[in-house]
C-alpha cells in the first residue's frame, strides 16, 4: 500500500517558493515587477544502466508526439545521431499578470541543445548543424531566447490547434496569462512558453536493483531530493511506492501491483502542489504525462532539487517576476528482470503491441541487457534484436527527410 505524501504547511511552502525564486533570478535580472509571477514544470528522462549511472542513448530519435506548428532545431528528422543521457521533456513556463506587459525570457541548457519550442524564438544557439558526437564533445550550453513576449490578460486569444488527443494541449488547462510573440509571418499566441532539449549532463541520482529485488538509490548531490516514487506496470496491473526525502542513500521495496493510475495521479498532484505549483498546473502536468509516466515497465519518478534545475537550466526573465517557481520531475527508467523478460519474449514472438509499449526505450534496454549477458549465444541473439531496432529507427528517420 502506498504511503500518501505529506503536504507542506503554508509557511514552509512560501519559504520554498521564495528560495526557488531567489535562486532562479540572476544578479543581472533587473528590476522586479511585483505584478508578474512565473511558474514552470518539466521532466528530465534518463535510463539506469547496469552500473547505476544513466546511460547514453538516442532520446529524441523517432519523436512524433508534437503538433505540427511546433518549431524544430534544423528539422524534425535531424535527431537520429543526437545522443545524450537526458531528454528534457516539455518544460512549460507559465506567466501570470493582471495587465499587459512585455518581458524577455532566456534559458540556457548545460551540455545540451534546445530541440523544439513554441512560440517562435528570437534566438536558438548553437546555430547550424549539430550531431551526437559534437554534442558530447563540446561541453557547451545550448540557449533559447524570446526577446519580446507580450502578456495579454485581456482580449481574444487565437491559439493554434491540432489533434486534441495530443498531450501537448493538456498543458493549456490552467489560468495562466496568454503570451503573444510577433513574427514575420504574423502573431503567435499560446498559454505558455514551451521548449525541449537533449543533454549529456549527469542526473542527480542513480539506482540499481539488488539481489533481493529492492531498489537502492544514491543521491549524488548535496541538496536533498524531496520525493521519490517507484512505479511498475505489467499489463493492466499497476503499483507504486512513495519514498521519503533522500539525503544520501535510500531503499524502496518493489510495489504491490494493487493500485490504480487514478490513485497515483492524485498523489502526484499533491506532491507537485507541495513543491509550489498551483493545483491546475499540477493537474495539467500529470495529464500531459499520464500516458508516458504510467506506461508499461518500471521507473523511478523523483522531484529534481531546485538547485540542480537552476544550475543546469538557468532561467532569466526581465523584468524579474516577484515569484518564480520551478518544479521538475526526474524519470529514471529501470531495466528490471521483468522488463528484460517482457522485451525478449516480445521479440521472440513478434509481439508488436508489447514492442510498441517499450518504444523509444528498446535501444537502451537491449544495450543494457547485452552488457549484462555472459552467454555469447544469448548476447548474439540480443544483438540481432538491437540491430532490428537500429534498422527501424534509420528507416523512420530517412522517411522524414
């Protein structure tokens, strides 16, 4: 049975919000505008390898889950060779204002590159071609800037449309102030600033299963990790276990598969609100990632320490908001014995539905299995499966160009 998270008292929540605001505003942020509030959420996705650490993979290959109006670095098909350890997924920056105001926004990404965004950005750096090898070697930061974003609290808003089943649109279900950006082709409007990216940075924790099936977690930084959630889904059966604050090391028992997605969704909303998000923002985040966070397999979800977010993803808004809250969820995909068996069986029986369920994680899962395998014949069989994955990714990528 999952332990319910404890909500922070109001005084602690306000103190936390103030601390996050202070960290995310640089010394050159300029004057503070008391009527402006900024709230942001996002996800850092990575894969746990056999040595605890997050492995390098192709986190953006084959991505087709964004509306057609979203803009891309170079083109949607460039990403097959862009390898990294972290996929930064759908940060959305909400701005709140009671009057019309124009602000500038800039975000940098340590050892990474911004790959998708909306509305149109004034600058995205580095410019030109970029592939996996020079992303890994450069050690530089990508950057995106919106020089002139108009907050439009009054009047008619013309938001771009698309497939309403696309999870991108769930992020709009908040009371945030619409934003407007002028482009050469006309104005673009949205309820938030959106961006994505990939990086070679190291995530703040690692995890591995011990011989007893318990998940052992290590915190690699000095800031505490506020909350961890171990989740598992096998078919229609799901379970999760919520851990306490992680200072250095912790252990989570495997969850019993007796819970429901709705129960976990409500608990996650409470966790996100305790970190400073508004209720509708927390719900929008959970609904945006419901199909992904709660899909087949095992994974560790955790609240990324705000100090880590501000270090690897520094944000500058001018004029500076009176309050800035940034809440990021880390997702560490786990290659458990159950996942290994499911993937191997799916390839052997050509179970297309199960292979699709693991989708973009098939490459790192198989690579991890091969690294662990001591039987040469079995390693060769797994390599043949991995070659199938590479072939499909290449075919999919070539079909876009």
